[in-house]
């Protein structure tokens, strides 16, 4: 019975490792294909529609659709590869029914920005898919006696560097989290810049609702908004909203947009329940964890330094180590320490002479 349980356990671990390796190979194959094809010549594709896609926290993407579609339809619901992401400058320069240069890879289209995005996303996917296989490899190696003996010989080295490596990796993750918070801060600042905004009422076309089932349930709501600017320009924006706004919209939605960028849209009225939903959004939870981890990492560095200097993690619990006592004494009484050092050297020379005799 024990043997069967052991075989089942090892089989499950190996199968999960196979799944992760398969995902890694699939993403690697796609990445290499995009990289290879992006070195070739571009082709021309006609733009049938332009729209912006903005999430709750200010990230704004400029989308050009490359197939005939109803402008009321949310671009998120289109098939992948039938639209491309453009820079703001490219988006403003191109008009509907004009052509833009793109890479055609299989049945999908990629803009220069899409190619750069795939290059920047691949290292993150590589890290995600490789964590479990590397852990499984370490699990197998720990069963080999020779590897365990080698680890025992490196015990001192691991004890010195492993805490700093661990904290360093966490610090890099925290810096990345703070980097992603920059658009959120900018979005909040723009939201309260009332003098630079124009109020209007947008018509609601397509709606999109996605429920992501996990331990902490997360729902995503999008509304396809259409409105006219003061200059008479027709704007189509896909805007992520809270569940409260999504449920209360009745075909129209009061909004505000930035004068210098009408695709940067804000919902005019936010009720208390929307504020609660924003505060407990999964992305906000990540930022809360980031702040707590920052405090813990800082505290860990302080305590490790205190341990090295005093022999204890806690302030005032133990006296300084002898090495640091000498250093502190020398700083406080430099002349006395010089005299005692000369006296010790003299005694050492006398001891050597007596030994020779």
C-alpha cells in the first residue's frame, strides 16, 4: 500500500512537471516564430476601425482593427491577431481605410509594438513556467547521497549568501511592483485635474463580462462607449468599470474625457460601493502586499546587520562582539590603544627571545 502511494505521488509530481515543461516549450516555440518572422519584410494591412482600451487603473492601449466590424463591438471580443496595438503617435496619424505596415505570422497580424511586447513578456513567462521544473529537479537531486554530501560541504557558503540572495530577489520583485504602480498614480492625478476635462454622456454599445474563478474571485466588466468630442469627432472607447457601474448603466453613461486625449475616459460619478470594489480589487491587493513586504524586507536587512555587529537580532539584548568592542574602544581612546598596541608588540618580541634561549 505504501509503495502504491509513493508511486502515485511521484507520478503526479512528474505529470505536473510535464505540463509546465510543455507550456514552456509552447511559449518558446511561439516566441522563436515571432522573432524569426519579425526579421522579415512587413506587409500592408487596412485599418477598419480605431478604438482605445482603458482599464480601471489607467493603462490605455490604442487599438487598430484589421477586419470589418461593427464599431459598437468591444475589440476585446475579437479573435486574436485581427487587431494590433499602436503607439499614440501611430494611432493619431492613421485614418480608417488607410493601410499600416504589419508583420503577418500565420493567420495573425503583429505591429512593431506587439512584437516588442512579446519580447518583453517572454522572460516573465519563462520564469513562471520554469519555477516548478527547477523545484522538481532540486527535489530529485536531494534524493542523491552525493549531492547531499556536496551540499553539506557548501553549508557555510549557503549560510552566508542565501539570506541576501533571497532578500535580493524579493527586492527586485518589489521594485517591479512599484514600477507598475506609476500609471495608477498618474491616472489618479489626471482624474482630479477637472480643469483639463470635458463632461459628456456616452452611449453604451457592447458589454463584456468575465468571471475568473479562483480562490479570490475576480470579475472584469467592460463597456463599449461611443461619444462625440467638442470638435465633433466620433470616439470609440472600451472602458473597464466596476461591477456597480456596470449594473447601473441604462444604455448611457455620464463620463469625462481629457481635452488633450479624448480616449482617456473617466466615469463621472462613482458611488461608495464602487470605491470599495476598487479598494479590494486584486491589483490593489498586490500593492498592499508590496507595501507590507517592503517594510518586512527593510526590517530584515536592519536585523541582519544588527546580528552581524552585536550577535543578536534585537537591540540592546547582548553586548558587542569582541572584534567590534576593540573597534569601538579604538575610536573612543585612540592614544591609549596605540600605547597598549606597542606594549603588546614589545611583550610579543620578548616572548620570542625567551623561547629561542
